[in-house]
C-alpha cells in the first residue's frame, strides 16, 4: 500500500492509515446499501469525457478510475435528446426524448450493460442520472399521454416554469413539465426507472431537480426499486424530508456556497463553524450530504476550479472529503480541468495530464481506511478543536478507536497554531492543511 504522504503531495500528513472496519446500525428510515458507507462518487459527462464521447470509450478508463479509488460512477443522462426546441447544436442531456433507450451517439444498451458488468467486476457501482420532472417536447408521452403533462391557462402543454430554491423564477424552454397529480404517470415513471435496474443492472439513480417532483412519488419508487435490488439514490435538492424514505444522499449546496466565499476572501473559519453549529436545515444523523467543489452545473455555468477557488482549491477539496458527507469528483478535476465545458455542444476534456490523480487517490484512500470519515451515522460527528488561532478551522472526527484530526488554513496568509501533543507552535502556509491519522 502506498503511503498517503506520496499520494497527497500538497498536504502535510502523518504516516499510514489503517483501522478495523466496524458495522454500524441504521438510524434512519432509508436503508443504505452497505457498499455506500465509505464510498465516493465520480460524475461522468459522456459527451465531453472523450473525443469519441461513447460508453465504450469511457469504459476503457474504468481501470484508471479504480486505481484512483473511485467507488460509484454517476453517468449523466444516457438517453436520446429531444430535437424539438432543443438548445444549441446537440441539445441538453436533460431534455429526454425516450426513457427506455440509449442515445445512439453514446452507443447501445449492450454497451451500457458491458460497462456496468465491467464496473461490478472491478468492485465499483454505477448510477444513472434520471430526469423525472420533465421531458423533451418530442417525447412519445407528449402525444400518447398528454394528460401526464402540466397545462397552461389555455389547456396547452408548456415549457417548464418554476421557482428555484433561491426564490427566483426560471423557465426551461426546451422541456415540458410532467404532472404528478395524475397517478397513472407514477406507474409509468416507476416502470421506466425499474427497466434500467433490471435490464442494465445499474445500482441506482441521481435524480435531477428532485424537489420539483412530489416526495411521495420518490418514496414509492424507492420501495419498488429496492424489491429488485438495493439501490443508491442521490437527490439534486436540499431538503431533509427527501431522506425519510426515498434518498440516501442530497446536495449540500449551503456548504458549497461557503467554500466559494472562502476562496474569495468573503468567509473563513467562523462561517464554517457557524454552519456546523447552526445548519440551515436539520438532517437525520444518517443522511448523506453530497460534498463537492465542482459538478456539471458549476463547471459549465459558474467556472472551473481555478475560477471558483484559485489557490484555495486543494483546501476546499480536503474539506469536501473530511467533513461529514459523501464526496464527489467531477470528471477532469484530476487533470486540473481548465475550461468550462460547453453544455449544448461537443467540447471534450483535455486530458493533457493527470496532475491531481494522486491527490484524489490519497483522499479516497483516507476516507476508506478511516471509519471516522465514513458516510452518515457510520462516520464520526465533527468536534471542533481549539488550536489557539481563530483564523484556522480545526476539528476531529471519531468512530470507535479511529480518530482523524484536520486543520485547514482558509486564509491567504500564514497562520500559527498549537495542537495538543505538539511541541511548541507550528505553522500552516496559506490555503494549506494538516491531517493527522492513526499510525
């Protein structure tokens, strides 16, 4: 086993990590699949992942991802994309034209089956992006089941309009909204999701705009899917009730916003401590919160890691792995992705190097080998540490005999500190960190 000091070249770490793995009781209604307890997620934008943009081209890189310690592969929507009212040249991945087919630009259903089988053989799992709130204008349901769609005052099917979590009105002109007031839609949508579990062997779903769909629908869908096999469900939303019966994980958007502000000098250790002490919403102890520095939305619409974080990037990535939650890597981050990937056009990632591959391998190893950092109730709660400097963010997490201590400098200046057990003061350079793990 490689030492973490070599896998995390940007960090100051203690020596090797190992702790006995322990089983932990469930504390919430959702029964998490056992394989998710120490897992991370890797998001794949198939169109941009390679020049070919195919399932087969991506599958060829699974051994590299396994070497990096990736556990769960999240494939952005693999379905055919609508042509009517589409955006750009190729349209949005989230304007689904057919829930029961693979986009021929990406390959075939057999290609997907082979990819999933290969991932399983490597000890990895695969989840599909699922768009349950809306379809493309030319989805067959629009003509076969027009009563499954929302109508305007004139009784016409119309583009999706809604109030987002920030309270702002949005309109998505390339898609039309589904009406979950019609219970026939519930069966049609649940059957469509079950098809992929049965026919392709996938292990769950990342559900787009999950909060725009009734939670009761997701609750019954999860129950039906779990009858086929235990699945993992990730909600693109920030609402505790989604965890009661339907979802294992949800987006921790509030922490993401704090990390972006820290990088711009608009927040620091105080805001992190405040967030932990008084979170905006109360989540079950066993709820997984998705922690991320980037994803397809942030990258395409807000910016690259360099744009968003500059020199603070490494420190924010460390927080995403060591604070409670399930961490996410967006494809290309391990190669210092330096461009905003086009959303409606072909714009492949430049894999010129894998400069941060070792960095992420180390973080994945750190999480797996330390139950204190595991997901949900299997991990330890955060206990803040006093290091004699309020500018630093220091904490420990403990699970059984396993304890991990983390000190992060979320400032652009050198900071001094003293940790219990240290001889005298130590220093942390700007945007650096120290992780102390069991010998």
